[in-house]
């Protein structure tokens, strides 16, 4: 792509949570290289969410500045509601506005069920789900006032089934519902909300606290190279750009492949009368037949399709 058609972020201000390492670092560096002013947020804790360190966020800021960009470090904990508001305050104080929020921060506390206890669940939800909720909510009034905003949430294909990290998969599934629901009311305000499902090797992929758990982390050098975090960032940047054409969607990126992840529903079977349990059994294949499936754009869209046989 030549300079005349490069997608730029000049004049835009972005927050990247978990921006000190891994995926967040890659996102922050790319946005900054295209002209965005970036608030690099990172508590600097372990991948299990323990401790803190100012180094990661500051290191990325120095990297951005050395390349001629503009950034500021922020070490607030997105797992705490008040800190999410303070994070957004940092962006407003330093740069005067907020255009983009990349909700990337996450932790991983590997545990099987029922070993995964309330603390495991709550600590995971605090960072992934509540951190996304509170940071987005804190930024929302500024975006609404200026009539423009881009929100990116981060889900995971782990939602498809991750038995050794149930809390993580649960939080990531919840973020899809958050994204889809928020997007319904956001578009008229000039705010687009989309979800990224990265395919990359990151710190939460493994855990020193659960060395007996077999992960899907590859060892082939070529595959490891293909799963570098920077290969996810172009999709994140596009979703963050003013030319983004979608809202409420889930995009998968990594290993040099980019795709759409959608929620489809089968046409199913329609009963002629009062259905019994035996009718469900008899028509099970028809209920599950994927031929002719549809992808509802919203709850209203699904309702009108699902209830269309009633003639309303």
C-alpha cells in the first residue's frame, strides 16, 4: 500500500489495555506507527494476575517515542472499576480526547472443574469482563459527546471449549454478548463496537502454576513464527479505523489468516400441533440440519425469523 492510501490515525487517541506485552504491545505499536496517540495501559502483573511492574508499559512508551510516536504509560488495574475511570482520565488529561479503546488486558488462571473455585472465576471476570465493561463505560460519554468512537473487545476461540481454563472461556463468551448488545445502540452515536478473536502465542497460553496441563501450544518454529502477536494487529487496527464497515461482529485473526466468526441458527423443525418430547426425538435430525442456516444481525432479526411461521 502506498503512502497516499495508507490508513492513518492522525489526531486519534487510543487506549490499549494490557499494552505492555504480547498482543497489546503489538496493537499499541501499530496504532502509534500510523499516527495515533496511545495510552499504554498495563499493570505489569504476572499472567495469573499477581503483582505489578511499571516496566512493561513504560518500555512500550519508550519504544513508541523512539520511533517518533506519541504515547503515555498508565499502570491502573482494569480489574478495579475506579482504576478504569482513572485510565480514561489519563487519556483526557494527556491528549484531550479518546477515540479508540482496545480492551486487550487479560489473565489466565488454569484450573479444571470443580477445582476452579469462586476466586478463580471472579479474578478472571474482573480483568476480562468487568475490565472491558468499566473501561468502555468510562470512555463512552466522551465518545458520545464527540459523535465518534471505536471499541474493540477481545474474545477467544477458547470459548468453543476449554475445559482446563473454564473461567477464561466463560469470560470470553460473555464478551461476545457484551459486544453484540452494545453494538445495537452504538451505531447511531457514531460508535462501532467489534470483537477480535486472536490466534497467537501469548503469556496466558501456558501457566507455571499448572505444569501438568497439556496445552495446544505448538513447538514447530515455523508455526511459532506464524503465530506472532503482530500478525493479529492489522485486523485490530482496521476495526479501530474510521473506515471500519462493520458493527457487532467477531473477527478472527492470526497465523496470516483473517476470517469472520458468526453465530448461525438452523431453520429447524416446526410442529403442526402441540409438540411432545417424542416429537423432538423424531425430528432431531431436522432440528440439527445446517442446510439453510441463517445469521441473525440482532435479537430483533432473530425473533422475526424464528417466529415468522406464526404469521405475525
